[in-house]
């Protein structure tokens, strides 16, 4: 609807507009690669379904290439809207989930922490994706922290950043949280590098150290899926029986904890690599990856994964299997262009966003669900088509 309105507005203004085709094809590169590899598919129906799912990979680049040409954008309002929506969504789930009569019982909160990340799956909001959203909220808080000169507002935004980190921790979604930390550490070190004054540098580094210590204590002391998974993979690689990291029975939880005791990704990646070896140059096509994976799961004696129709849980493997080395090389070039644009324009919020998403892709197919597709292509297109001059003028960023 927004794109239609923009096109009509431009048409009635009767202004000439030339689309930068090179930049547009790079911005929509993932869509065009998927379209080009559709003929390699035997299952054309699934291939077309995937193309329909990632239409925003085409529409958002077109939309923002037009919007930034004719309209002034204030990123602060977009960031505020995103922060508010994520925070309200979290509170909505939390309030509906809590039994207020038990709020003052410590073991009840431990039970909540055990169950909370699984609860989001029941409410059609996958914890990995929501955790990624919350990670970007932390990055936005850091953006506002850097932009403001008021000491009071700086304190507000740094507290807000830690609040979103704690909310993120409650979901116990491992890779998105790690990705958030990686992105924030990058941003913090850049900020410290740009900061003048030894005392201020020491304060920033002290805050980082305290944050790392608090996170370590949380993982060690509080029941959470992060520590459980560390234990699971340790037991798996040393050929031990999988054991619970905590005595879950003491919390009286009736929720199923089966999902806490598994190492499925290892088997998924082994099967995925087998398919990749057999189709390394051109891949299996846009629509055939699910069928090929299910065949391989059965061949590898993992029928459970076939019944679940498990995807690769790694976006890089997903694209390598679909498009082979040739198609994947095109996508690498596109992402290289995104990173280069962020560096050339000194837009480190954009770069932190890319670090967040690219790291999350290591354990999740971020661009296979609408939860990830719409999020990524909205902000990626916004940043990519917004020039350095526009960014500094509109949002007040100085580097």
C-alpha cells in the first residue's frame, strides 16, 4: 500500500525519476538469485511459494529507492516505533503468562525462566527471531546513547540497553544473544576509539567488564537453555549420556523439557553437508531443498528430522544447497556491497545491524520465515538506499 502511494505521488508530481539499476539489483539480489535458480527445481510449486514469501526482498528495495529520493526520513521515529512495539509485545506475553499470586516465590521465577523461551513458540513468535528483534533494540539504544549529549539521557539509554539485554536473556535463545553481544562490543570499541579522554574510555570499558561478569553469573546460576545446551554438546562430543544441567524437578514444572535435551543441529548439518557435496556447483534449485533434506535424513537414519521437515538451521548452508557455489557467490557480493556501504558512509548502526543478522544466520534460517524476511529487508533496504548525507542530516548522526 505504501509503495503504491509513493508511486502515485511521484506520477502526479510528474517528476522524472531514474532508478539506479545496479544498486537496485544489489539491494534485491537475494530475490533475483532465487528467481534465476527456479528452473533448476523439480518442485516448482515450492519454489514459487518461496519466491512469494520473499517478495519483500523485491518491494522494499524498490520502495526505499523511491522514498529516500523524494521524502525526508527521520530514523528516530522508526527506531522509537520498533523499540516500543518489541517492549509492548514482551510485556503482553509476560503479563498473560504470569500467575500474580506466585510472584514473590523465587522458585516460581526459576520455573518461568525454564519455560519462557518455549512459551513464545506457542504464541507464533519464535524465540530466535524475537531475540534478534530485541538484539536490534539494544543496538538502537546504543545509537541513541551515542547521539545524545545530555548526561541524563545517556544514562536513560544505557539503562534501556541493559533492560533489553535482560529481556533477551530471559528467552534463552543462544545465538541471537551472542550476536547481539558481538555487535554491541564492536560498536562499543568503535565508540571508545572515537572518544577523547582516558577517564571516559576507562568508564566504558568498566561497564563492558561488569556486563560480562553479570552475564557469566546468570548463565552459571540461573536455570536457562544456554547452559543446558553447552552441557548437551559437551556430553555429545565426549560420548556421554545427556544430562540435565539443573534439577528441573525441584521447580514443580509440568512443561515438557524434551526440547532442552537434544543436539539435533549436529545431525542436520551433517546431512546438509552431504547434500552440498553432491550439488556444490549449481545447487538443487530454489524449491527442492526440503525434499532433498528429508531424503538425506532418512538415509542418515534420522527419521525424526524428516517427520519434522527440519530446515538446515544455517542460512549459509541453505543458500549453498539451493544455489550452489555460483549463486552463493552472487549473494556474497551483495552482502559485501551492504557492508561496504555501511563503512563508506560511516553508518555503524547499519554495520552493527548486519553483524547481528549475519551472526544469527549461523544457527537459524533467518531469511526463510516472514519473521526474519520482513525484518531484514525493511531495515537493510532503509539503510542501503539512505545516503551518508541523508543519514547525517536527518538523524543527526556524526559518524
